[in-house]
């Protein structure tokens, strides 16, 4: 594995070009750019963070177009996840917009959802999540996820954590663009620091919405 020296400045430019040339011929001609600007540096970053956050998976660059109206064959962002549990973990993404760092629970089964709602409903665990979400919002993260329009059945509309009960998945992230440190070895510590801020959310979801 190569030593992590930063994410090259040309990574976002690669995706800007791909957005304008999303076809197989262009990809094959520029695949070396993808490898050297995106995949290899991202793999080195994740390897450096593995002792703290566990092994990570880099997603395939190809899109599944079988059931999509959009037949463009390649994803216009490269994502990777370090899993805490199935469906729960830490996320990083490179695109034409730069770097995105996030974490949480992105997919949830009906059984997990029931456990999540019961934990939000319970005073101790619910207030704990409420504090975590407040701290992350105050720190500049965007808290998001699939949401119902109303409080789910079985819970009062005036529930003190009604807004949290509406979530069917829950994560938090921050779009960072292209900060000066991104192309330096210090990017590993910056991303690791952001993931550490997100760790309480990941651990809460892993404990109270586990498979």
C-alpha cells in the first residue's frame, strides 16, 4: 500500500470532466487519471485510518443502470465506507464538489427501525441522541436521512423528540470542498478528526439500531 500523501488537486477536476463525458470510451482513455488521482490516494487514506475506524470498502465506479432511466455508466462521485456494523459506519466521498465526510446509518430494516424508534422514545437513550444531534449541528454538520412527514403511528404528535422519531435513517455530514490541507498528508488527521466527532452518532446507532 502506498504512503498517504494527500488527495491530489486534480481529483475534483477528474469528476468535473467525467460529468461532461460520461461514456465508456472517455473512461477507458482517462482511467489512469482515476487510478492515480482518486482510487489510489483514497485507498491510502483509508489504510491510514483503519487502526482507528476499521477496514473500509471503496465502492465500484460503475453505476448499476439496469433499472435506471439514466444510462450514464459511471458514478460522478467516489465513495467509501468504514463499517461499524452492517449499514452503520463512516463515509467519505470525492466528487467535482470536493470532499464530503459523513457517518451514521444509511439503510435500516423494519426490525432495526422499531428498535431505533423505541430508543428515541425512551427518555435516557432518546435524550442522549438528542444531545449528539445538537452537538453535531452546532459543529457545522448537516443532519439528514429519510423522514416521514408526520410522527409515526403509536407515538404522540407532541412527543418531545417528535422530529427524531420521523427519521427512517439518520446520518450527519459536512461538505468541505477543497480545503488547503486536502492535498497534504495532514488530510488523514483532518478526516480522522471529523470522524471522531461523528463517532458518538455511529456508536449510538450501532447500539440502538443494530441488525
